[in-house]
């Protein structure tokens, strides 16, 4: 058991010989346990240097070794779910020496990426995709007359999403050679029932049992009643000692429960399952954070680390807890405080989250109002329609969800909430760029996909106090409303006590200037403030993307020579597009400059560097306005 994270590179002589899975296969089975220890040690060291997810990776060290030892990757396809657990996979597939570049601009991605390695068979970031992808690879390989094994690794949390069960059902129907590894680590589907279960797991995966099973089916098929009775007896036997009845009914050959930290047992089981035809599911039990005491004791809190200070007093801080600095709050914490305040005044408030409670700042609410807190696990679609049902019965649901994951519930947002004009508030965290987590987790599109939906109100607060006010505004509004705010800390604005709404569709004139009017949305108010001061430009904190403050925009269009919109959202279809649509509809013909995220997926890096690269820091905004004024032959302080 490791009790601290190494701050200098550990000695890993066995691991150092592994440049690819081909090297791994040269090892004797007796060496795999030592390799697992060294891999775990190196993983702790590398993540300590770079920051990132490591709890899930520690839990699948043995599984990762076993899969690459048994299967012929990359010809055999291993598809990871979510991707948090893929760091050991990266280390064993030729990227060990690049691990210190993890999550840095130009370095390794935080998740599997097809462009990074041929061993990364599918790009992931969202959950519950692995079985569908592996099944697609299977069908394609059959059409191309290629023999390959297709392995989907999915956690018990990801298995809660409907997409996973849709894929399982399809796999059972296809009845071809796909292997699903269910990594059961924290939210266990069922408890291990002891030695009897372990014995039967070995038996069900054995060649003799499956040979007899298939032979018996052929013999008994001539006597249908006998075949039916034998099948029923097998079902009952498995149902008594395993949780696999559900999977067997779908059409899978279920093997479990297996100790996921016994690497030699895993190799034995996988080699046997490799020879079996048809859909197979291997159910393993692992411990998140295995091998590191801090992570084992606090698997949620130690889900990920910030970069470790090499000093003796180094503090290992979870990035997912969003701990604030002394004088500033994270937006997640602002939301959590607001949620508790609103709940104290309205007994009808019910909070919902699809497995994002801690990241969204909901711990205190969950403690104070357990009967009004619903974490529905990784089931974004259900979360939204569940909220719609609550709203039908006059409750007031608040759905806390990250921007990128709300994309997965878009149909429910449109059909179940907006179409029926139901009273649901969406608190959308991680809007805009999210830095090191990269494009899979970036909230680049929410303004575009929200503003086109009828009945929706869309708000973009610029600081902590505005977030508090706009959440109250959305909550009191009788209909669907969304408040989107970025990851991390705010600028440090003082939150006024009480629950005070603002007038819907009213912007705030922050600065009166000349010639150029800058309309800034949400997080872009801060850099736009500096740009406006240097250019003597008018600055407006728009607050609302839908409805826009049309009166103010019309007045600015009549009194200024250039309108500039700035948003941390893709330019296409975003807030700036809404402004242009208004200007065109009301015959305001003047130059407009839209600044926002470009029409491409931005790779991972430090958030400030990414914003600068996208032209959304104060210097870039200032330069872009100057260039626009010059191109349009406009006289202002900008030129």
C-alpha cells in the first residue's frame, strides 16, 4: 500500500522494458504482479507532476495489463468508457515518456484520442458509449472479412445510462463475438456472494463447461421440452449465486464476479473467454484508487489531483471539488449557496443532477435537504424528463448539469420541457472552455443550441453576484430557463444578501463611450472591460441571450458606428448571431464584429492560454476591434 505520491521518478525496471503490448507479452505471468505494482507507482508519480484523473486508473491497473497481455491490440479493439481510467493504457502503449505532458498544450490528451495513438480505438469523454462503439467495430470487421476481438470496458456508473442498455440489447440480437467488461468499483450493481460465486465464475468461463454446454444444447435440441428444462435449470443456478440473470436474459454469457485486482486470474479468465463465441460479459470487482491509501479512503474526493507541490508540505487537492481561494468563490460554490438559500424559502424546490453533485457544489444541499435531492447517476436524459414530470405536479425542479452533458439530453430539453413550457430551471456549469479536460468536456455550444428553442430564457452572468441574481430570476420565471456559467472562480464580486431577481431581458450599461459599442456576454465582460477602457468604447453587460435587450441594442446601433459582440461560445448561432438577426430585422445597417470561439474543436491546455489563442483575452479583443475599425474606415480612439 502506497501512502504518498512520489515527487521524483520511481525505479520501475520492469515497466521500463515495456514500449508496447508486444513487449508485455514477452513477460512471464509470474512477473505481472510486479509490473502492476510498478505501473501503479509510475501512474501516481506522473499524475502528481501534471495533475489529472488517477483514482479510476489505479483501479484498472491489473485489468489493463491483462487485456493487453491476452489480446492482440491494436488489431483487437479495446474501447474504454468515459476515459478517466485510460492512463495505465496510455503508459503501456508507447506513451510512458510523454505522460509528463498530460493535459498540457501539445501534450497527451486527458482521455483516449484516435489522433494520438492507434491503440486509442475510440475517442471518449462522455460516458456509456463503449458498448455501442465496440459493437459497430464488430459489425464492420465482419463485413470486411476481418477477424478481431472487440472489448468494451464500462463502469457500473456508466452502465446506468440508457445508451448502454440499448447497446447490450442490440449485441444480444446480433449474437456475435463481443466482450463487455463491467468494471464494478464503487456503485456496485450487487455484492459479491463469496467463495461459491468465485467457484462458479471460474467454472462458467472454463472450456470444459462451455464445451459441454454447447454439446448439450445440440443434443437436447431434438427434445425441446428437455432443452427448455435444462436452460431453466441453468438460469436458476446462475441466478442464485450471481447477479448475471439480467445479462443472460439479454443474450450474454455472463461471467462473474471476479476479483479485478488478481491479474493472473484475470489473464486466465480472459484467455478462456477469448475462445468463446457470441456476446460475453465479464463482471469484475475493483477498488477505485487501489494501492494509494488516500484515494482508497476517499475515492470521490481523490477522483483527480491538481499538480502536486514537491515540497514536504505538499497538499493533494481534488480538482473536482472546485475548492475556492480565500477571497473568491467558484461559480459552482455560488450555485450551491444559492440553492440552499432558495430551498429554505420554497419547499417545492427539488434539485436534480446526473452524477455531478459534488462538481456542481451541491454537497451542502444534499446534507440539509436529502429528501429534495436526486442524483440520478449518469442518466442525463432521465434527469431532464424526471424534472419535467416534477414540474407537471407544481414542484419547482432545478437541474444542475454541465454544459457538455446537457447536449446528451437535447431531445428531452426540447420535447419534454420546452414544448410543454414547463417550469424547469437549468443551472449549466462548465460553460465555455474548460482547459485541460479538452474538447470532450468544453461547453462551447450551449448558447447556440439553447437560443433556438422556443419558450427558453437564456442568461449569462458576468460575476458571482450576477450569478446569484440570475439564478433567482430563472427560478421565479414560470417556464424553462437556463443560467450558464463557467468553470472555476469568479472575479470576486460581493454577493448581495437575499434572493433578488432582475428584469427579464434587461442588460446593464457598464460604460458609456464613443463610436464602438461592445456587447459582452457572461465571462467575457471582464476582458471586454479592459478593452473598452483602452478604446473609449461603450460597454454593455448583456446578461440575457434570449430575450435580448432590444431597446438598448437599437439605441446603440443609432448612436455608434460599430457593434462588437463577445462571447465564450461558438460564433455560429451564438449570442452574436442573435444580435445580427435583430439588427437586420429592424433595418440597422452598420458594421458588426462577432468575437467568440472558432468553428473548430480546441484542444486541451491552460484555460487562459486557450482564451488568448481564441482571441478572447483583453489584448486580442482590443486588436480585433482596431483592425475592424481600420477595415471599415471608422474614426474612433480604436484607430
